[in-house]
């Protein structure tokens, strides 16, 4: 896995996790293939910990539950009970925040409790998903034919089409321009 394959264009941490399964429109391409891949993604996403095989299974289960719940709520539908249960069971393991002060006086927010760092990271992602779906979300799928990433549309008119203007939006506009010039 190269860090170039990870993208963080979802607008929310929980959607960044959802986007670790690419090409969903073509059957999916898994990026979280090993515990070390999950460890790498967590580090790049601003979380931490050394993932195990059990953590990987939990992350994948959480990812799919987040995807189904956010899309259902965005479409005005009732999310599945099993998916809600997954979010709740992972979120409940979130440790309470604690304050740690370095020797130089710099304060840091840390987690207290017995949950491991990966479990705490996954719990934070589940909490983010719960916060997203309870705040009138608009989760969309990128309009680019070859993308399919999920993103939170927070545009004023809720009409954003692409996961990233720099990637998919620019390519779509360039293709449209090229097609117009060919006519």
C-alpha cells in the first residue's frame, strides 16, 4: 500500500473510513487488506495504534455500517437496525477524554480508560458517524463515472457533485471542454 492511494476528501473522518473501499460501482477494491494497512491509515487519518486482525475486522464492519447508515439517512430512509447496532457497539468503547500536560506545559487531549488505541480510534469514527447522521447530513456519491467516493456535501445549495474538485471535478470539466472543442 502506498500513501498515494489513501484519500481524505470525504469531509468527515467517518467518510474517510468509508472511502477505504474503492470502486464500489465495480464490485469494490479493498484498501484495508492487512492490519498494517489499517495501522497506516489510522496514522495518516490522525489516529493511532497498532492494529490486529480483530481490529481490521471491526474496522471493515464499521466502515460498511457507516456507509449504509449515512446513505439511508441522507436519502430520508430508516437505517437498518443491525447497522445502528454496529455503530452503537463500536461507539460505546470510546474512552473518556483526559488532559495530559507535557514537561514544557503543552496540554494534550488524550483518552483515559482501558480501551486500546485502535479501539479508541474506531470508537471516535463511530461517534463521528453518529454525529453526522444526527445533524441533517447530505452524504453523496461522487458523480465521476470512475470514482464512487462518498463525501459530506456542506455546500450552501447542497449541490456538490464531486468528491474533490482537484481530482474528479477537474477531470470531468476537462472532458466536457474537450468534447465541446471536438464538435
